[in-house]
């Protein structure tokens, strides 16, 4: 099959997060199975855009901010032509669709090209009541409803998407995110006994401030523990730095900036514990990446896969308070047997439920069933 994916942004700092890494991972596995794959996206970085993301050919244009918003208004006029040409020869179009101009353009081009397409919303399409969102949705929702299937991560996301698109929309198909376990296997794992890691965007929902509050509590009980935050700043870094100073944690808690994927893999391998304090996390791709690296994970009960991980004994699930996070981290730092057991359960969970191999088996079946015939031509409504 000739498979084209569209995602809003590829960047050298990983700012767009899960949707980009998921798209690249899915396409790499599809390419390994003999499919002809292409990724279409905007690019933002300090250097020229790469021709490939891993083994995946990339068609891209420099990101320009045409409307307000960190990602919502990003676009480049020539990307429309790239989409048109790529989709014209595609058997399958897969759009990683948020509420943004790139996603809107991709949905419109796929419809005009009369290509069967699937949409994957990554927790980004939720009921919203603002005037700007309602105006945007007058164009966006009718196009999203033309998808042959809409891929969702969790039951909560299923409910959100169903509310947005209404009755009679495309089937909502559950597809978890997946990682390639061998990319972060045993050969990479060289943990520092007392290093605790945060690796996510520095965004209020990710709660890096709670990570620092947790670090202050852990440091009292485990004085030699060290804490590192990595990720693109989305407005929270000044508050994080003030908290570090307020708690006297200079030299104990550090910020290392944004990481490219290969650097992130090495960071997981160095950490004794990975902590994601996020609330309402739709899935938690970094959680799966850490588990795949053999790193014990502490997360919150509002992470989309928390129940599954708890059932498998694959992560420590907390209520998200700094005190509960600190209790979990202290237990792991001071009990090597518990760390080893949790890491082993995490690797099993990835292999059984969250490997890219299993996910792509399901994805190929969706492609064959959903995109084998062309949709009807667009009509004016």
C-alpha cells in the first residue's frame, strides 16, 4: 500500500509531542513491512528540515504562524500543494487531526481528492464552547465526519469525540499508541541509582511544578537523589526555576532543555525512576517509552492508561499530589527489588499491549477495511 500520514509539526525539540512520534513510529513499522510511506508536515528547527524522520521520507515546509496559538495557527501555503500531490497517489491517507490549520487543510484535501482516510485525534478533539472553536468547527467537524474511521486511545476519548462529531459520524476505533521495544532495549539501560526524570513539555497540564514540589519532599528522605527535567518550555519554566530556588534545590533539581528522540532514549536509560505528574493525560506516550526502556514509572490516576498499568502491576499510580508522588518515588529509590519487579512488569506490558508490532497489525487491518474504496465526491451543504 502507498500510505500518507499528515501531522501538524515535526521539530528538533519534539514540541508537538505524541502525535509526531506516533506517526513516525507507525510509518517506520509500515515501511518495514514493505509499504510505501510518506509523512507530510510542517518543520520548525534550528537547521534545515531533514529529508527523513528515522527511515520515513518527510515532505515538509517551514512552519509559519498565520493565526494566534502555539500550534493552531501554524501553516505554510505551499504545504497544500505537497498534500495534494502526496494524497493523489496514496491508497491510504491517515491524518493526525487536532483543531489546527494543518489538520483542517489535510481533511479538506483528502475530501477533494476523494481519498478514503482515517483520522487519529490523540486526545486533542474535546467538547469546547468558545466562540472561536465553534466557528472553526463549522468547517472542521463536517470534514472530520467524512473519515472512514476515527482512531481513539481510550473510552474517555471515545466519549469526547462522539460528542463533538455527533450521531451518524464515522466508526470510532480503539487503537493504542505503540513503541518499538528494541529501540530502547537492555543495551541502553545504564541507570544512575538516584536519578529521577521528568521528560515532557513544560506545560501547566504536565505539572512540572508538582515534580519540583515532589523533589523537595524526596530530598529530605533521600538526600543523594537528583532530579532532572527535560522538555520544551511552554510558559512554566520561570515558575519551575523560582520553586527550585525557594526550596533550596539548586544542584539537586536541574533543567536540561528539550531533547531529540535519541537523546530522550538515553535519558530514560539513565534514570532510576520516571515521573509524569500530568493530569488528564490522554494516553502518556512518554510513559510507554520509559516502560520500554526498563525504567520504573510513577504516574497519576488521570493518565489514560493508568488503570491498565495498575492492573498489570506495571507502574505506580498515585493521586497526583506531590506528597503521594514523593512517597512512591522514595519507595522505589530505597527498594531495588521493587524497582526491578516494576521494570520487568513494565516491559511485559509494552510487549503484550503497547508494542508497535501489535498496533500496526491492527492498523493494517483498519486500512484495508476502511480505505479500500473511494468516498463520494464532496457536495455543497
